[in-house]
């Protein structure tokens, strides 16, 4: 059995050309995301930034930004994009992982993602305090929206991802992302 790692261990770990997360002290290593995944994640982050920044609503972070969402054992998750409301921004900015769950988390599915693992990750985000999680499935041309109150919805390619009460007024047509 391997030793449990901490968020500090993960911060200093160097595995070139790999994506890493820490789940209950265990290192999760994956191959880099594919091209399509990266394009979709960048489009989402761009749309979020265009909405958030002019209004001074908070911060948008890009792919693979780590957040410590649990301690002892530590869990560090890295969404494909995320939004943190202004009043919840850490001050000063941490040099390592922020110890919070973003208000909005975006996960873009990769071909090798397992449904159970994705749902587990969604549950971790919501349990840690995220209010809204979007899971974008490019292959099926749909997205699933999970909310802190336990409800969820399916968004088809002709509909839009809605910021709901997290980013009121934000609507991103799913077709513009795919």
C-alpha cells in the first residue's frame, strides 16, 4: 500500500506531461487532455471571463487549477474551468492550492472518463461547497447541470448553459462550445 499524500506533497510533485489530482490522499495520474477537450475548456473559460470580468463578479480560473476541497486525508481537484465569487476570493492569493470549492465548476468529459468517477467528482465539488457544476459531454453534444440542492438537469445542444443564481444573466449556448 502506498503512503498517503498531502496537498503540499502534490504541489511539489513533478510528473511532466501528466494531469494529477489527489483523492483522499491518493495520487490520480492521467494523460494530458486531448485537443477537442482543450478547445472546449478554453471556450467556456473565455465566455465566463467575458461575463465576469466587466461586472467585477469575481475570478475565473482556467484548466487544471487545483483546489483543496477536503483535508485529512487531502483531496485536491482541478476543474476544466471555474468561477469564484468576489466575496469568496482568498486574500491574499495563495501560492499553492486555494482551500475552497469554486461557486461554479466546469468539467469537460474526456473519452476515457468513467461515469462513476465523474459523478464522484461532481459529488465532491458539491459537498465541498460548489453551488453549480456543469459537465459538458462533447461526444453526446449535451451537458448535465448539477446543483447544490441536489437537483440536476440535462441541457441539449440547442439549449444554453445558464448561470442560474451563481452568475445571474449568463447564458452560454451549448452549440457555441461544441
